[in-house]
C-alpha cells in the first residue's frame, strides 16, 4: 500500500471549511484513498473513500487531484465536535476472500476553534 | 445505523491473568479484525479473520493471543497471560462485501 504524508496538526475556525491535505505520490492505479477520523479515545470512524473521482457524502467531500498523487478532505462547516485526528490511508480494493487490513499512520490532529 | 459493539468498555486485570474481549460485528459482515492502540501511539493492526480462520496477523499477535468466532455473532480476542505492555485500547472491526471497514468503540484494558 502506498505511503501517505499528512501535516501533524491544523486549526480551523468553527463554521469555516476545514481542508485537510494528504500526499500519496506513490499511489498505484488500483489503490483507493480512505479517510477515517478518531475522536479522542473512540474507535476510528469511517468518513469517505474514493478512487479517481471526487466524492461527497453527508460528512465530507474528497477531492483527488487528476494525477492522484494528493487529495484533500473537506469538512464544509467545521464544528467543535469535528476536533479529532484525521487519517488518510491508501490501499488496494478489498477483494472477495481477502481480509487485508488498513494501516494507520500518525494522521492530522484537527482542532476546531470556537 | 448498524454498528460494531464491544464489551467490556473497560477492564482492569492483574498481570498473568487471562482476558477475553468480546465483539459483536455488524450483522452479515464476513471479515473481522482486531486492532490495538497504546496510549498516545498509533492504531496498530493485530489480526484479521475470515471464513473461520486467521487471514493475516501482525508481529504483535504472538502465541499469547488468540481469536475465535464461537457462534454466529460474537468475535473474541483472548490474551492468555497478560503483561503490563498489553495495556491498551483494543478495537474490533468488521467489513461486509464492500470496501469499508467499520470499527467499534473499543475496550480499554489496563494490566496492573
């Protein structure tokens, strides 16, 4: 699985958009970009994932560059409850019969300020 | 929304004692995982399980650890003889046919 690089920490004002970057320059064509977050002492929470196209769900948007070497997770209107460590993870598709796992890095500590 | 549930939420045990952590994965999921997180450190993979057998395990998952799916709903992690360094948050996770792994809220194990 490709290595990812994220800034160790970021701040964001409450109500503003939080844009969390991730570099994955060695990503291969069949690898997905996943985003999880971990609110203090809780289990990792799935946010979104994508392959090539930008994705949006009720939690966030994922913007993947055309060359797929980087991506940005966007929380459109950050709240205090969005304060968490955000993990960008790159891995291949889960195939049937394969229980391959996710590898977590250090992530980005996002602090939403009032 | 379906979720992975774990029990107990917190357990304190004496060094050398056996501990069993329990998990109820999301119904109809087929792939199961245990991870752990020592305080202040990264989330680390322990083991994955599919079709009633271990699919993959990390170096952490030594002979002191075992997993079992005793019935159609539970997935357990057993630590035979706990050590101080086993103190950590243990997360269970599961995946269905899709590409998303879902995690439980964790069981905090303190070995004294």
